[in-house]
C-alpha cells in the first residue's frame, strides 16, 4: 500500500481521467517475444464470452494450457472450439470445467478438481455479474455480492495454495487476478457503517441501484485484497486486481432493458474498447507484472491506485472489519489456516 503512483487516487477516479483512459490509453499486448508460457497452466473463469474468452485466447497464444471455467458446459465447449480452431495444438491445451459461483459447493468442488492438476500457475478470476434487479441467492446474500465478491474470494483462497504447490519452475510467483472495475471508485458504499458490514448485503437496498451495487461488489474485493496482501507475501502467489476498462462485445449488460439498455448501447459505441484490448491487462498482471502487482490494482498494463476510499482512515478500518467477517463467512472452507500457510514462506 506504500506504492508510489503517477496519479493520485482522486484524480484517477475522476470522470475526466476515465474518459482520457478510454479514448487515449490501452495496455500493450503481451507477445510471445516477451513471455513464453509453454508448460504452464491457467484457469480463466467466465471464459464463455467477453473478456474471459479473450483472456483465454491470449494465454493460449502465449503457449499456456487453459482451463475454461464456466457454469454452462455447452457455452464452454463453444468457447473452447472458438479459441482452438486453426491451431496445431493438443486437445488437452484447452479444457472446459464446470463452475457456478452462485454455489459455495460448486466452488469447493472446482478447487478440489484443480488439486489434481499437474501444474497450475495462473488463475484469472474474471466471472462476474451486473445485476439489473435485486435477487438473493441460497446463501442469503444479494447475488452480485455473492458472485462478484464472496465466491470469488473463496475461489482465490482455495486456489492460492494449489498454485503455490503446483506452479512450474522458474523465477517469480504464480498469479491470481481478481477482475476489478472503474466503478469501484464511484461506489458510495452506503453499507460501510454497518456492523457487521456483510450482513447488510442480505437486506434489500432501500432503493435498488444496479450501478452502485456493482461498484460496491468490486470495491469490497479491493478492500479485501489490500488487507490480504498485508499478511501474505508475493513470494509464491501474487494477487492482483486488474481492471479492463469499459469494453464492448461482452454480455455484461445482458440484464439491462429499456432506457438503461439504450444508454449502455450508446456508451458502448462511443466510449468502449474491445474485449481483446481490455483483457490485455489481465494477462499483463499475471505475466509481466507478477510480483509487482501483488495487492495492487492494475489498469492499462500498469499499477494504479485503487478507489480513493481504500486509502482513507475509514476505508482502512472497514477493510479490517470486512476482512475478518469474510474469513468468518468462509470459515467452513478452512480459509484462516490457508492464509496462515501462505504467510509462511516455503
Ligand atoms: N465489460 C466491461 O466493460 C467491464 C468493465 C470492467 C470490469 N468488467 C468485469 O470483467 C468481467 C467479465 O465481464 P464481461 O464484460 O466479459 O461480462 P460477460 O460477457 O457477461 O461475462 C461474464 C462471465 O461470467 C460468467 N458468470 C456469470 N455469473 C456466473 C456464475 N454464477 N458462475 C460462474 N460464471 C458466471 C458468465 O457466464 P455465462 O456465460 O454462463 O453467463 C460469463 O462467462 C466481470 O467481472 C466484469 O465485472 C467488465
């Protein structure tokens, strides 16, 4: 958290800076000249479409074996065909595995299966939702919070020791990228004063605001990762928060309708970059930045400040509270022991 940035958190969070980035900045593509991932294995969640599909394609371009983690097997198979077509590679270079982040059982089963891999070097935890309407899942949490935050954190913590044990040789840590968003910096996070804070996401919002909730789910992940990185060194596994920027061609706006749909479409045509450009930042975080991205937000291929709230005294207090509550919520999976294990260098 003591990293020096070339922009303040407030300036980075401004609309002017956002427009500047959308129009004039893009992450450079990591090419096979820069990085050779032959012999390595990556998991990409939500790789059926959009940014996850593009990230999986780019990792395959670098010689990496890719596990396409999807909730719908047939959409996963379609994605696998799309990214492998025309390549002279062995069929096991791209596999489709089932994962539904709405269910803790599915997450733990997925991690159990990952334990059987020969190698695991990278996990791009990209799967996420933009909920147009408020719905609550079987755990009682609002679905966006469940999928974008709680289940992604569980998956990251379950995969971390597997990556630590199974990353291929060579310098540098394995990598877990928890995909973030510009909208984290714009969230008002009105639940921040609640104690306990997580329980607030089991209650209906006083007035449902889809953008606010989506941004808050991504802000929760920033707060958690900032705390985690204080306790876990980057020696074996680095955890980053890459933001692709606003991208067109994905299904993220699938639930929007009416005027929201129209506004989303107009913004897509005026402002957005392609998913192929957005996904470059995930790949850069996991391959060229690696340890430098540990506990950091990555944007357009470089480390940038998280949401301004993260650096405030209140943000740091809420981060500690959220961290403890999240570990309590996920205690059934032994996450405190996992973190203790990760804190001790091998
Ligand atoms: N697009 C943008 O402008 C933008 C900007 C900033 C950040 N992001 C973030 O980037 C990530 C990818 O977004 P995208 O734009 O590519 O959206 P997308 O096209 O809607 O892709 C989301 C992926 O997540 C999967 N997913 C959703 N709920 C899931 C669940 N319960 N379990 C497992 N997988 C689930 C979807 O699977 P199905 O195919 O089965 O629906 C899909 O593969 C998200 O985390 C999003 O928040 C996007």
